[in-house]
């Protein structure tokens, strides 16, 4: 029985949908269907029945699911153990990150990382949803902000400063805020429609809190960047995204005499998986990249 086919079966069983399994793994639906056909032919029984809204496991499918999970867990543990013996990470590393952070954090460090580890291949999923690492075929995900209680293990990578920015044209029309409290007079753009607090520290280390009622919500920082460049108002961007735009004169950093708020960046992985060497070296490399 082919382990790749078993892995495909697990993904289908966990989502109960060929389409969802295809999206979660990045595998063509036709490839998943062929893997399922090979298993059913080898076993001599159907593994799924089609329901009105989703697939359903047959009795044979339920039995196979129990054993397939054990087999795949054993294979993952064996791979991690062998990596530890050989000292050389190998195989496919599947990473999930929101689009902005995939582009701005992960992508720039990948060429050097892959040169250092030639036996590794990377599958980077750039998507703005919270993947279920316990169920989906992802080794490690990049998460921004405070970590919620969960069954996931998290490794802190560092912190990112959020810079308030606006376009030169907007500031020419509306004026430039001199203190955090001046922001109340401006068109504020945020990542969420909930009132939030923007925090700043002055040179005397005093904290200034500004209750921000945003007028428009742009949850994706890369899209917010375009709106800000077009004169849409004031918004906060991760420093790695804002810095080159400021150098090019496309945006202006506001309140530079104040220390802006920082958010934590974590690499997270499912607790039931061993921390394989491929995940460990990726976390170390990304942490070093953030420091630079």
C-alpha cells in the first residue's frame, strides 16, 4: 500500500471533500481521485459514499482511517528520527502564511535557505485564512499577534513594528499629525472593524494609547498599502512592508519620534507532530532573517 496514496486518503477523510482536500494540499483533484481509485482497487472495497452535501466514509473507510493515521504518524516520527541521525533535513516542507507575510518575510529568505539545504523542497501556501494544522497537510504556519490557547506548539520568531503611514498627497491636504492623539482628526484605516487601541511610547518611555475607530477595514496589509498610496488615509503597516515604500517617497512614516507598537511573530506546528529537523532549521533561519 503506497504511503502517498494513504496520505491522500487521510486528507480526503479529514475534509470529506475532494475539492477541499485539493485546496488544503495543493494537489490536483484528479491526482487525489487516482490515489483513491488505487486504494479502493487494492483493498477491493469502496472507501467513500457520496452524500447530498459531502462524502461519507464506508465501513471499510472507517477501518482504514484508524490504521492510516497510525501508519502516517509512524512514518513522520521515523523521518524525524532519521533526520536527527543524518543531520540533513530532506523532503517537502509545507509552510502556510498570510499573503503579506509570505511575500515580505518568508519569500526573501527562501533562496539562501534552499541553498543551505539542497535536499529540501518548499511548498509555500500564501493564503489569508487560519489553517487547521492538526488536520491539514501543513508542517508549519506563520502567525502574527498574540497566540490563542490551542493544541498547537508555538516558537517565537521575533517582533514586528507597525508604522503609521500615509501618502504625501494625503498629508498635503490634511496635514501631518504631531502627536498620537492628533490621529483622531484623520481618516483611519484598520485591519478589523472593531475599535482598537494603537499604542505608542515617547522618548520618556511614557505610553500613549489612542482609541481608533476605523472608517474602512482592509484586513490584508498588502492591499492596505495600495489604499494608503492612493491617498485613502492613515493606516499601520508592518515595518518590512513600509520601509522600502518610505525610501521611495511613496509613503511617509508618521510620528517617527514615537516608538510604534510591536506585534509578535510565531511559527506554529501541530502538537501531535514531532519537531522534525526540516521544521527546526526553517524556524532558525526565519528567526535569523527577522533579526537582520
